[in-house]
């Protein structure tokens, strides 16, 4: 196989993977956009959703897939509403480090709670998606990646539409801009905070199912959360289109680094390269490609 | 003041714990990780360990001396492991089993100073098997070097008896343990006439499409040796399957082939054909496991859920069995007295002979030079419903591995 | 004679800036020194000395992180990486050049400070969440570089064995000797921090934390002092790494991963941001908490469930409780244990005349 063909295949795979990173990062951006909170537990949200769904699918419960997905979704919605109410609301207006640390504390709780309730052994999420490769001209796709990319695109478009066109979406952007002004204009700010966390929960649930079906589910699934940071910094912390572009960039850079740089350095550069890229971006354009320029300089 | 009370309280509780052990109890310090990055292993391995110890105790202990396995979970972090070790030392433990490579390194000096032996099955570098350099550390299981040698031998057998002109892909988790197999491949490649290439999977390894694409479509490997940890093994299985690569031509090291990995990859049928190297027998058909099940039945309780995960559970039993065997030898040497020291137990390791628990354990030969026990492994294949033994206990390229050990020793 | 203060009135700046704000602090500090230097090694067992040694190491690291986060207001999630820089520097110097710890200890700190400045420079334009993410990236990048550079990490295993430290020809390999070694370093770190924050530099840090734009306007070079904060904080982290290396006899990058950075953050948040005492209390608390939970559970839990079931529950419960504690402190007592201590002290200072 020629290097060029290999590169195109890697590229295709990178795009598909990148869109799945976008899906996880989307939850992070939704929360930041509406509430200015930084959620370091997004990976753990994905993990807990994956654990719940895979446990329901396992022989011990034996739920059909649609019911498991539905219960998983309901669980994430209720869980995130409770979370917003109990943990995040008292922290409104606190310095950013408090919120970061609170979500880190939350991550600890979820990592203990998931295995405590459902057992620590890894499980599979079997989706009705075939396991053989789909060959598409010079490209070579995994069906699950195509589905994942498709779901990501649908949701990214959906949320984009929601923020631009619907009344609630516009209100949410207003809340993000200024809590006080939107409150004065009669927007129930706290309700929108809760909504943002619920949406993040829904996205985490999708991420948990898709990533869970790729890799199997146990507490290690939470590590997918570490992919979020390069994606959101590249794209911009508060931009949905940025999440898509950032995700694709990270996916493609990872794939190409793995295929073309690894052989020369004798180590895995796949996770290293996006972080270097991210540092560069922070130096040149900290607000990312599509983020709002709200950087104070001193 | 508060600090004093905290410490005081800790002291009181600690002494009360130590006080619960009567004079004849033999204490084993057993570290575990049930919450950290290797929790999947710990949650099945540690119950296996306790069950075997309980089984021995239910039969009257070691010549009438009761065994106490004190478990401390260190979350795969070094400072809690040091604290745990000191707890064991204060309790008078005669044997300690550190869990995890960094912890083994952090404790190996102290254990030598305190003359408390320990085992590190599946952890640490291959060099740790050198009994002269680490007189109190016993890996007791095949090192990554022995595993790599066995994997090459297995590939040779599977590819028709010769590796001339064949391509082997070594896909590894990009950490020190992951890279351990490389020196062996480097040494064996010219000898056996194969070429190899390394493919790194950086942590966390939840996605490895590009590497698998490279192996299957660009490098076109004839055989794959996988040294992966965590979620990476199941991801690899799925990716190779989707890429249309025959799973029969993949062999995974000891941390890449548990039931959990296979289940996460979609179950036995989905992973059928994949080969896994094991240093303790897998499956449930061993007399000792039946005894444990009978013990549970006699107590009126169900089999523990961890028992389903035989790859790790059996390793717990394996470790406990070797520990008990060493302790038994020490007690015998003292004429049945439970009043033994770490040194006695260390000597007990050298006396372990013809002890295989019906095939669960390899034919270990622990000598003063070789604490690895010979580097025995057995390869099991993933069948339609469970593991199928693919080979008997064997070891491969032993002279080359020993040579590598000598080279490493010289370099130090 | 039993009498109590009616208040303290400082009549000049000099006394206001004194090391001991209250006369009683002098006695308390002296008492603590006697307690830890003279009494503890005599009465405590080896096990408890080990605990105190681990706490002493953690104190140094927590103080360093508190200088950066608590006093200067800059968040770092990559502090463990600076520790590994210190650890490997000291290990290489000690093994390849046979240098004593009197040289390797500061050398490890200085190297970590240099790396900290390297991370700090690009971070100067950014703050808050961007800085947090940049330091997270630094954690991974430093880990990767150490892992892939045999010349730093000492070979494939990425771990270097180091002999115990020697002082005046005496090898410090007894628990009590190591304890003294660590304690002295920790005490120096405490005094140094206490003095640093009362100096011009320390006050500049606090000004930057409270209102960086105002600080700039009153003539504090924010650029310079943020770099100082990074350098000093990383120096402490590097020293922490060196201490771990000597204490454990090995430098290994696997000891200094992201989880360790987070443990140290938890220490200063639970202990109290911007407080030396808080750093010390936090180091005690986070180091001893898992042990406390285990001991308590082993005492209580075995009465209800089988030991092997319990082992699983203890592990997960400890993790959950750790998370809960972080959140509870953040919500209920953002100033941490330090504030609790001040409240108690103030209560008893005026007791029983609390009005």
C-alpha cells in the first residue's frame, strides 16, 4: 500500500474518530457555554452512563437494548438535575478553581459509585451494528465509527440549531453572556443551568454507549474525558462548530502522528501530539479557532 | 492537638488490630488495588487469594497455625503502599505481596533490609527474577521476557515451524512494562530470521484504529504479539476483527487475556481464536477450585462472583498457593511451630517441589539464582464458550533469556 | 498567673509583619518543634514514623502548590510532573556523579523550577481555566518526554534506583534517621514559606491573586511575579520529588501521574487555600484519611459483613468519601481546615466570655 493511500485511510479514520471525540467534548462545551463551569468529570459522566447501560444489558438484568438506552437516558437526566441542584448551584459565583475541584471530587465519587453498585468487571455494549469493515473506495471504515460519526453529526447539528434558532437556545446564550442581565429580563437562570447539565448528561449517555461499544465498559472508560481538552481548546471553549472542527483536527492529527511519526521516535505520539498542538494554540490564540475573544491581557 | 488525637486514635486502632492476631497466627501482608487503574484485576485476583487462604484455614491452617491475610488497598499509589508495608511489618508479617510495578520497586530495598520476602507475580522487570540481586523478591511467574520468548515460539509453531522472512508486529502499551518485550524480539529476530516492528499504543489506549490499520494494511504482519493493559486488549480485539485480521494469529501477554477483556470485546464468540499467555491455569476445572466451591456450599453461601473471572481469580489462588507452600516449608523446617521469620519463609520458597494443584500451577523451579521459577507459561485460546488449552506448560528460548539477564546485570 | 489577653495592639509595621503574630504562637511553634523532633521519635513506633515521614514529604509539596494556587491564584494541575523532574534530576546526579543530597536536593528543585518557568512563560497570557488546561498538558508532555528519553529515565524501565542519603558519612537508612531528614526539610519549607509570604514577593503574589489588574497598576510586574510564583512553586514540587526518591530509594515516573497532582490539590483545598497551617493540616488529612477509613471500616465493618466483601466496599467507599469531602469542604467551608482551626481557637480565646 502506498503511503498516500495509507494517509488517506488514516485521514478517514481520524475524521470518524474525531467526530466521536466531539460528542464527548460537546457535553463539556454545553456546560461551559451556559454556566461558565468547567466540568472535569465529563469523562466520568460518559463512564457512568456506559456502566449503567452495559449493566442493564448484561444477563443479570437482561433488558432489551431500547429499554436499556431509555433507562440510561432517564438516569443521566435525573442524576444531572440532582447534581446541578446539590453540588453546582451552591458554587455559583465562586472562583473557577472551586468549580474545577468540585467536578474533580465528583469524578472520584462516580469512579467509586459505578463499580460499587454494578461491579467492577468490564462489560460489553452490543449494538446491532456489524463487526466487519466497510470498504468505500480507497477508504476503509468500521461500521461503528460510521454510526458514531453519524450520531455525532446529527447531535452537533441539532444543538447548533437549538442555540441559534429556538427561543430556549437564545435564552441560554443570554444566560451565558450575563447571568444578571438575563435574570433581569425575566429569564429563569437557574432553570437554564439545570437544562445545560441535563443536555450534557444526554450527550454523555450517547458518548458512553458509542465509546462503550468500541472499547468495552469499566472505570477506564472515563479516560476518554482527557481527549476533551485538546478538542475544546483548539475549537474554542464555547463554540459548537469549534467542537466539530477541534474534534476532527485532533482525530486526524492523532491518526497521522500514529502512522507517520511513531516509527521515527519509537513511541506513541498519538496522545502526545494533540497536547502539543493545544499548547501552541494556547500561545497563539487561547480562545481557540471559534471561541469568543474574552481573554483579558495583563 | 487535633493531630495528636488523630494519631492517637490511629495508634489505638492499629494496636487493636495487631492485638487480634494470636501468637500462632501467621500474618501475610497482601496489597491490592480494587479502585485504581488496575481495579479490574484486583477485584478478581484478591478474592481468589482470600478464598485459598480461607480454604487452608478451614482445613486447620498450616500444621495447625492459622493464616491471616491482611489486605490493604493502595489504589496503585506508592505512598499508601509504603504505609501498608509498614503496617505489615509492625504486625510481624512473614511474607508480603506488593501489587504493581512501581510499588515493587519502591519496596524491594526495604524488604531486603527487613528480611521479609515477597512475591510480584506479573509485575516488575524481568531483571527482578535475579535472586542474587534481589534475594527477597520472588516474581514466581514468567517475566515479560519469558512471555515474549514463548510468544515467538508460539508464532513459529503456528506459522509452520519456521519464522524465516516472516513479519511480526509487536503492539504494546506505551509504558515501561509495555516495552519489556522488545529486547527479546531484538535478540531473537536475527537468530530466527524474522523481522519485527513495534507499534506503540499510548495510554489510555481506548482507541487504536491507526495502529491496527498500519499492522494489517501497510505492514501486513504475519503474526501479532500484543502486550496491552487496561481497556486496550479488548479494543485491540475489536479493531483487528473489524480489519478482517484472523484472531488466531494474535497472541496476548498475561494482562491482555482475561474473561473481562473477552467480554468487553463482545464475548467468547466475537473473540474466538485469540490466544492468551497465562502463568496460572485458567478455567474452572481444577480440584482446588472445586474445594473452594464446596467450602462456600458448606457455609451455605453462593460462589463468589469473582470466581467467574478465572484468569485473575486463579492467579490469586496461584499466588496464595505458592505463599502457603513456602510458609508450610518454613513451618516444617521449624518442626511445626508457627513461630517463623521472613528468612524461614524465603528459604521455604526454594523447597517448593512438585506442587501444581492439578495443573493450576506450572512446574515451578525456584532456585537461589532464579526467582522467576523457570519462566513457564501456558497458552490458552479463546473458544466458543471458554478457554481451550492450546499448549501444555512450556518455556522457550531459555538460554537466550538467561543471556539477556546476564547482559542486563553487566550493564548495571 | 492565669490571665488572658484583651487584644493585641501592634504599634509599628515591624511588629505587624513579625513571624509570630501572637506571642503564644512562639510557644506553640516551639512546642510543636519539641513534639516532632524530640518526643515523636521516642514514643512512636516505626509504623507511625513512616506515616509522619510521608506527611512531611506531602507538606513540602502542598506548601509549594499553595504558593501558586492559594497565594498567587494560579491553578496548576500538573504539579506531579514537576515532582518527577526533581526526582529524576536528583536520581541521575546521585548515581552518575555521586553527589550528596545536600547538592541533589536543591539541584532537583532548581531543575523543576526551570521546567516550571518554561511551562509558566506561555501560561502568562492566560489564566483560569486556560491555565488549568495548559498545566494539564504540561503534565502529559513531561511524562511523555521522561518516558521516552532513556538518558533521563535511565533506560527502558524508566526507573532509577537510588541509594539512601548520607550525611557526614552516616547513611540515613534507619526509619528515625530518614524521619529527621524529611522533617528538617519540611520545617525549612514551612519557615521559608512563612517568610516568603511576608516579604515583598509574597505580598505581590497576594495582590495578583486578589486583583491582578489593580496589582499591575500599583506597579507590580505581574509577568515577573507570576513567573516567580511558578518557579518557587515548582522548586518545592521538585524538592518533594527528590524527597520521595530518597525515601523510597527509587525514581519512577509512574509515581508522579495525574492522580498525584489531584491529591495535592485536594490537600490544599481541604487544608485551606492561602495558608501555611492549612497546607500542613491538609497534608496530614489527605495522607491519613485512607488509613483512618480503612481502620474504622475494619473495626466496624467486620461485625456486619464478611471480610472479603468488606475489602471491596472499603476501597470504593474510600474513593467516594474522598470526593464527598472535597465537595463538602468547597461548599461548606471553602477556607478549609485552617478556618475551622481559627474558629475553634477564637472561640476558646474569649471563652467563656464570648460576647
